[in-house]
């Protein structure tokens, strides 16, 4: 049965200390996955080259999942951090180039709020809630104000929620689609 309990578990911020569908139309040209611009995706790759491949601080897949969820606040900062990370040693964490430092939070906050609206609309469709009284409290429960990234599964999650039957289990693809700072 449709239930939103635990549906947007808070994403860990492992890369902050260490440092769906593809976003943006230029993804088709480069083949790179990730949110944001080409400069941002270069930073995402450099961050995971450093944190996962060079320093072995986490698995590459976990790093990519988190880094690719972040849209960068500035292309200039993304380019500068790409250079810093390509030259960094593992001895000192590059926190100024981590996900929390680089994130443009506005798109993630908006996505979290949209997620809450879609969950509540599904609950209303199934008669378990009224969307107008569900959305505000769910946004607070999910801590949307603390969102910093949206995984590449986000769009597929929304589609699944919009087409979910009332007796269907909550889609596992929706677990941790919005990353929230702890």
C-alpha cells in the first residue's frame, strides 16, 4: 500500500568532508552524466577521481551518485576546483571543493518540494491524505530547506509516483533521491 514513510531518507554527506536522467542538453554531446553544466560535471569527475580513485575514501559508485546529484553554484568555482582536485594529495581534505561548498542549493530545494507535492498528490489520489494538508508538513519532515542535490534517479522516481497504483509498494527508486545535509 502507498506509504511515504522513509521515502526520502536523508543522503549522507561523505564528500563534504572529502572534498533520472542526465541533466542538461549538452550531456548528449559529451556523454557525461551529472547535474549542472559541463564545467560542473568536470568537477564531479575530478572530485571522485580524487576521493574514490586516488584516496580510496569511498567507492567510486557512491562518490559518483553523490557528486553527480549536485548542480554547481558557479562554473568558475567548478573549474578552479577541478584544477585543485587534480593536483591534490590525500593528506589534506579539499573541503572548499566538496559537494556542500560547490552546491547550488536552490534547484535541490525546489526538487524536494516538488517531490513532496507528488507524494502528497499520490496519497490524495489513493484517499489516504489531502494534498493541501500533506505537502507543508512533508516538506518540513523531509528537511527540504537543507537539500543540496538531486540524484539522477529523481525524474524516474517522480514518474513512478505519478503512475503508482494505490496498492503498490512505495518505489525503491525513490529512496534518497534528494540529498539533504545532515
